[in-house]
C-alpha cells in the first residue's frame, strides 16, 4: 500500500513545471530529508536499522547506511548534550549561542536537534519577531538583553542582534549612522557579556546560491512548508549579492577573540547538524554529573478512595 509520504512526493513532483531531471532528483531528496526530520522529532524507538528501512528512498544501500550512520551519531551526540545540560545546571554556567545565516540555511533544523531532548527550562530558544513601534525607540540591544540566561541556563538565538548587519542593512530598515553605530557598539557589548560570565558562541550557516534556490523551490512545492516563505525571503533571493557583501563585512568587523565567528558548511543539512553539534560540545569542558539512583516508590492505596467516572461528553472521540 502506497504511504502518505510517497503519495505526497509523487504529487509534488508532478506539479513541477521544469524538466531538469537532476533538479527533480535533488528536490525529491530534499523533501525526503524533510520527512526524515519529522521522523526524528517523533521517534521514540531508537532502533536505527528499522528507522533506515522506513525511509522514502530505500533503494540505495549506500543511502541506507548513510542514514544509519547519521541517526547513530545524532542520538549519541544528543546524549552528550544531556550531559552538557546537567553540567551547566550543576556549575551555574551561562551560555548564549547565536545562529545566523541566509534564509533556508538550516538554522532551525540544527536548533531543533539541539533542543529536542533537553529540558526547556534549562535550554530555551529566543526567536524574536520584528520590533514594534516602542522597541524601535529603545537602545538597539535592549530587547535582546531580557532573553539572556541566568545561572544554569542555555539560550539559543534563532537570529539575533546581527539582524542590523544583515537584513536591516540590505533592506534599508536602518540608517547608515545606525549601521555604523552597531559596529562600534557590538564588540564592546559582547565583551561585556563575556566579562559578566556568559559564554557567547556565534555560528554562521553557509550555503551556496544553488542550494538556497533548491530549498526555496522545495518550500514552494511543499504545502507544509509554504508558511516558511515570506515576501522578505523572496526578496532576499533577488538580493543575493547584497546579502553576501553584508555578511562579509559583518564577519570581518565583529570577529573578536572573546566571541569569534564559526562558519558551518551547510549545503548538506545532515552533515551540518552533526558538525555543528560536535563543535558545540567541544566548546565547553563539561563532565558527566553523577545522579542518585532513582527508585520508584510504591503507590499508596486507601480503602476509601473511589475514582469517579469521566462524563462521556468530556471524552475526545476515538476516531483512530
């Protein structure tokens, strides 16, 4: 019986209006990767061999082995992230991680993999919307400061104060004076964070012109991903070269010893996730924290306890 995923892939392929077979094949693989992401986020069974066999493109033994290897490494490093989290809590360490890059560069994917098995009270994501009228009158960094971590916390910024050096610069949302003031201020702002005890780690996800084009096409033809495409994203496609120049200036002027930039090669999304997480784990000398052995206590039972039935009108219909 044809799976829902297979039917969707076939339907989306038929909707493509171009005839480039190689591009079709790559888009199919990209869509397959997106379904892999959903399998990862929902999967509780850690049998990676069964997982590989349940994929969309299972014809190639090489591809099966690559997927086995990917999931094996992902699960292993996610276990290390749990150890890192425990160490951060135990030591009171404070961590800020910035994720920057072009639209569709894969920032959200790696953030999901990092946070997937962590405690959201310890590790949280800050993804700020466009500033409102009041925030536009504040000191530029003010709205970001309220999201900084306390002791024993990790904060991942899905885009950050570097919006000013990228989208705001290219799209004309800031003046030349505001742009220059940002570069005068941001090195000292970040040094202040580091002096306060915050470890600041900055990642730039790098993809090629061709790869962004491919991923945008995948979003256009996938109904579940069309919400990810905004007019701003489409405009960024047209202004590729302007964004490139802005990125080069940003890296040159804000790469400081206290908080250097790290560039993740992100054309291959799965490799980018593994490489980024592996690098992140190497940025802290964490140790495994010993936990006391947990013993589930017996449930107390009382003769006078009576469980009342739930009214039928409150029960969700069992359609499945």
